């Protein structure tokens, strides 16, 4: 015998390019969460000013409601994309867990591909909306109506990037797909 009898099988090594790609997307994910956090603080400040203006000054600042809607979109869409990377998006694992391990990986990969296709469609059609309404101004704010749909373009593009990363991990990683990201912490 050339080695120990109970030696663990060698884990598949992910390619260096994939590790670098994941590190870059990790930075992008952290930046996205940081920007969303700052926007959330701004949103809270806007709502505070709205309440103060309405009930103390008796002069409601009308622009805040529309600006708050834009802030919510700017927070929600990119952070939803981060959910694809961290695997905290909506997922039903009951059926997949009943399948053999090899089939589970293929099902996970198919779901990741579909998620990427959804992100691409969202980015593409949202860009069409940005282009269509870009010449119109948002009342009370005076900025292009395209800003309403721009977060959907960004979110869709990020979903595509993160889905590509997940598919590559599905192909090259030795660990099961549900063992990656934040979602792994919630498995029993």
C-alpha cells in the first residue's frame, strides 16, 4: 500500500482565476452592501425630515416621498443581487434534497443558470425602460425618469455576474452548492 487506508479523498482545487474572480466579486458585494447601508441612512434621514416637516413645521416637503421611492429601489435591487451571491434569495430545497447528490449539483447549476438568465432579462428590459423614459423628468425632483429604472439595470447586471460565479463554483467546487454562502449557516 502506498498511503494510509483511511485517507480522505482529495478535494477538487478551484482554478486560480475563479478564486480571483470570487475575490473581486466579494469586494463588489461588500461595496454594494456599504452603498446600500449609506442609502438606508439617507432614507431614514429623509423620512425623519418628512415627519418633522409634516407635524412640526406643518409644511410637508413634497419631494421626499418620490426621493424615498428612488432610494428604496436603489437599496433593494442591488442588495437582491447580493442575495444571489450569498445564497440568501428565495429557494425551495425540499425536492432537491431528496435527489441523489450528483443530481442535486445539476439541479443547483440549472437554477443558477436560470437566475442568471433572469438577471440578464431584467437588465436588458430595464435598460429599455431607462432609454424610453429618459427624456421625461420626475415631477418634484427635476431629474430624469430613467433613474427610476436604473437600479433594476444595475441589479440585473449584478445578478448575471453573481450567477456566473455560482455556476463556476457548481462546476469546480468540491462542496455542495447549499454549503456555500450565508444560506449554509441555516442548514441543519
